[in-house]
């Protein structure tokens, strides 16, 4: 599912959640998902699925204003970030970024391309593209 170069066509928000669930079921502790794509491209719906695929029943919302959400109810914890409103690397460091990278669990970052130097080399990059009514997700 996470093969580099893989491309998935997604036709609805529900299908985006389902794709995330499939990915979530295959994740292991320490995996890092770096998501990039415009507003409304499906990044948060995908993350909802990842969290559900890990067995967590918590409601997933975008951390655009809070910057980070933690979901602890599944087989692995998920640390969900949104860099959209962050302007500087210092802001990222002040939220405890380094400590999150040392946690056992999964890290998911929306707008990861804003601070690429802070994304681990082992990250799985996913690109979300809007094409009319459908979404395209590319695993990089």
C-alpha cells in the first residue's frame, strides 16, 4: 500500500477515509507520514482513516489552530500536526517537536513541505491533488 510511486484515485471523502484506514492498518511504531497538498485536498480525511485503521475511536479534527492533536486509543498513538499556520522554525520547536519525534507511535504532518528540513529522512511523503471532484494521492 505504501509503495513509492503508487497513485490512488479517490472519488469521495468516505473513500479518502477508507484509504487512510488501509494505510493505518499497515503502520508500525516510528512511521512518519508527511502530507502535502492544497486546502480541501483530503489530508484530514485521510488522517481520520489512519487513526481509525489503528483502532482508535476518537473523533479526528484538523489541528490547524491547535497545531497538534494526540490520539492515544489505538494500537499505536498518533501525533497529528498541521504546519499550515506556522511561520517559523522556532514556532515548530516551541511546540516540542523534538520530543514528539522520540515518542513511540505514528507521526502525521499536514503541510509537511513548509519545514522539510524538520521531516525525518525515513518519512513517507504523500501528495494530495485536487482534480475537479476527485482527489489523487501519490505515495512518494
